[in-house]
């Protein structure tokens, strides 16, 4: 920032001007991503490497969380349904809740905490130690190698993790239903698949793609624009998690309204 720019009076206030400047920077960052993603060279090896880190290394945490979510939600729903003698509806209730909302949301929030913070801290540390500048000097496009590959990987892997979470949560729910209502696996999953529609699955996958893109782009943006040494790296990781989670909830609300409008026709 030049001396003249630093001395310039704010249009509204420093905080408001900083907010709108940040929005403009974020827009330019996203626009640059869509420009770079279609231009060669294509870093396929790095994309596969990032897919492994984001997907395979997240499986233990996703498995445990999904399994617990299925059991807890089933046990919490049983008393309410049993008051009306409707415990036989548990598989249908759980499948609708997991596929439509809980699976994508839980997976995205866990990924925002684990993957988003990792991306923000990794790129942030490279930024403050001037490794990104060194990549530019060595004729490597750091934006394509660091940002584009990670955003593509998160966008591809989050939907796969969501489908896996759905399956694990339904298995946890089945164990709870089987232990209490003595329902066979065949009966349970017949009710599960009768309750969900093609629109439920499609909206879940599309929503997961959006969540994955958000986690990747926010983590990369915060890391790529970090400063002030090691303190800036910590702030970038923290900001990546908070902002990604906030945007995920906003996107969940917007997608829900759109899907409900489609369902009403």
C-alpha cells in the first residue's frame, strides 16, 4: 500500500471500506480460479494427491462421526414416535433426515474444521515464508499448483464423503433399530429407499459440491492472503474455518428454499 493510499480518507468508515475491499478481493480470487482452472498446464498428480489427503485421511473421523450421528438421532427420535405408536416409521424418518440435511451438513462442517484449517495454515505458512514468491521465480504458477488443485480436490471429494457418511449413519441407525424394534436389515433398507426420492439425492450431491467448493476456496483465499508472520498463519487457519462454516449454513438455507420450491411444483 502506497503512502498516498494509506493517507486517503475512508469513503464511509475504515471498517466498512475494509469489508467492501475484502469482498472485491474475494470476487477477484474466485474469478481468477475459474480462469486458471481451464488453462494448461493441468496438475493432475497434485489433484490426486490432494484428493487422497482430503478424502482418505478424513475417513476415520467421518466414519466415527457419521456412526454416532445415526445412533444418537435414532435414539432421540424414538421416544417422540413411540408416543403415537409410530416407531415403525423410524427408518423413513432417519433416511429423510440424513440424506436431505444431516449427512451433507455434518460432513461439510467436519471438513471445514479439518480440511479448511489445514489448507489455510499450509498455504499461509508458504506465503509468510516466501515460498510462493520462490515458485513464481522458478516459473511455476503458484496459484494453479496450490489453489486450483486444492479447490478441485475438495469439490470432488466432499460429495463422496457425504455419500459415505450417509451410509455409515444409516448403518448406525439400523443397529439401534434392530436392537430395539427387532427389524431385519432388508426391511430397514427397503423403508429407507422407499422414503427418499431422486430429488433428495440430487439436491444432496449438488449441495455437497457447493460445500466442497466453499471449503476449498475459503481456505485457499485466507491462506493466500495471510500476512504478519506466524501469527498471520494462525489467523488464516482460524478465519478459514469460521468463514467456511458460516457460508455453509447460508448455502444450506438457500438450497433448502430452492429445493422446497421445486418440490412444491
